[in-house]
C-alpha cells in the first residue's frame, strides 16, 4: 500500500514538473516573439529591456532624453539605418530607451549623458563611440559585429569576404597561416581592419592577389587600389610592423579622415605640398613618391593640394611666392623640418633624384627646424572641428565672461547689504537655494 502511494506521489510530481517546464518553454517562446527584427526601432522600458537584450545577439540601444536636442537629431538617423542593419549577415537590431524616465535602468548602465549608444553583443555591453552619420554608422557597426578573424576555406569564400568587407577598412588575409597567429592582431585592430585566414585556395587566387608562395600575409587597401605581400618572418614584431605600415596607402592624400588615422601612427610624415592634387604633374609626382615610400617604410609619405585644403597648407608658411611642390618632414604636431637646398622640387632636373637628395639630407641631419605658424594653424583647426564647434566655444567664453560679471556684481551687492538685518539675508539665501536643481548633461555627437 505504501509503495502505491509513493508511486502515485512520484507521478503527480512528474506531471507538475512537466507542466512547469512546458509553461516555461511557452513563456520563453512568447518573450522571444514579442520583438520583431523587421528593421523598426524597438522602444524599451523597465519591463522588456532585459528580455530584448537576451533575445538578440546584437542590439544597439540608444539611451536618450526627450528634451535633448542631440537625441532629436540622432533619432531619424537611427530610423534610417535600422532596416539596413537588420538585413546584415550578422543582423543588428536598433532599440531606444527613455533614460530620463527610466533612471534606475540608466544608472545601472552608467549613463551620464545623452545620447549614449551601447552595443550589446550576446548581452555584453560596450559603448559605441564611432561616427553617427548614417553611412558611417552602418560601416562601423558592421565591423563591430564581425568575428575577429574569419576562416575562409575556398576561393569563393575569399572573393566574397573581400567584396563584403567594402572599401573603407584595410583587409589582411593570411594564406596558409595558422589562425592563432592572426587572432591577436584581429582582436587588437578589430575596429581598424578586417582579418582572415584562407586555406585550400587555388593558383587563381594566388595570381589575383599577387603572391607566389605560402605562407603569406596579403594586405589590401581597396579604397586606394593597393596591396602588398609579407612572406615573414612571422614572429616577434615583424607581423605587427607590417600591419601598422599597411593601415595607410604608400602615399597618403591629406584630408580630415586621413589625419585621424595619422594620429595612431608614430612615424614622421614626408609631406609634399602641391598646387592641385588632381593635375597631371601631381599624378606623376605621386608615382615617384610611391617608389620612395616603398624603400622608406619607416616614414609616411603624404601630399596635399593648396586648392584642396588651403587652411592646412597655410600652417606651413605657404603663400603666393612659395615655389611648389614644397617638401618637408612633419612630426604631426607643431614642428616640421626643411632640408637645406631641397625645400622645393623644380622642373629643371629629374624629380626622382631630387626626392632622393631630400631624403639623404634628412637622414644626415641637414635640416632647419620650423614651427607651424599660429594664426593659420587656428584656421586649420577650424576646418577640422567645424564652425559649429567654433561657435560653441565662442558662446561658452561669452557665458563665462557674463558669469564673472554677475559674480562681481554679487560681491558688490553683498558688500552694500552687510548692514541689512540678518533675517533678510537668510531669506534671500533660502530663495536662491530653492532655485537650484539638478540638470542632466548633453552628450554631443
């Protein structure tokens, strides 16, 4: 009799556990389907935030405040990129949370300004600090969610990888290399370049990417139609040096984007200033500079046209009387060097010889140090940061001056009111204290 009771009890518990498990699965399924990855921006709140983060492998959350002007400008950008990101091979869902309303949740995720973008990859958050224009945001997020190193096991996989990577980042493919050798660099340079290893490829691929044996590490700069090959040694700092040197083309056109890339490069810049980057003489000179750059990889070779960026050029004392092309070595800060007797390249003798003499003079120390000219350098900074930022700085300076005047007037009033009754002063202080309040900060784009 006791055995029957125990059996009955066990059956009851089994049915209860089965029903609980069934309900759990049903609830999880319902939670997973309450969000549609259809390219629309999902509105989050306290009740569905954790569920959304666990539902999607990649979700970008915009922590915003309704009163924030920057948030209002970012909102239509996110609406526009959401359908594109949802259709990637690694889909990214866009969501937003009113962080001013849901303050506990915002505090949990250390939100200290608006808007803040955080990318959750398998539930792990990292702040997105890249550009916020639609095209650039798509480009950078696509790189964020890619694997550190892709493994390519066929010719078609290699071609597809290069096509999908696009033209905005360098591409490094290790043919016949072990993935573990590239993994370290794939992780360190994840936001700056694409990395992959390729196996089982044909001679057709070797011809296409211009290498004749493996192992080989091929660097491709699709935006500049350049590539180079490294055959080793694959140890020490040799691989890292190759990766550093191929973040940029052999001869870099100077603009606001490439200047940002130069900030991460410790090499000095051999800068050639021309009248126009696009004329025939400049195109011929670039070929000469490319040959010199190949033999001098410890330097960055670059060029800039007066017509393309006059404010930048003016910082190097270029005026109407300057003989162009002008060649100098720039330390990427406030100093540059001219080589005695080789300040400019003329048309009376072959330019390859003149470039060689310039480099020899720099190597042997026959240089004159100069400082970037102050007034023109301000114009250069203005062109980099944009006039909106300049106006903001001017506005802040004006506010500071105004506040200083108010403080001075307050001191004068306090001095004149020292003879007034103590109670009257206390009331005034109390009223001032009541008027103070907390104001969350804006986070600029």
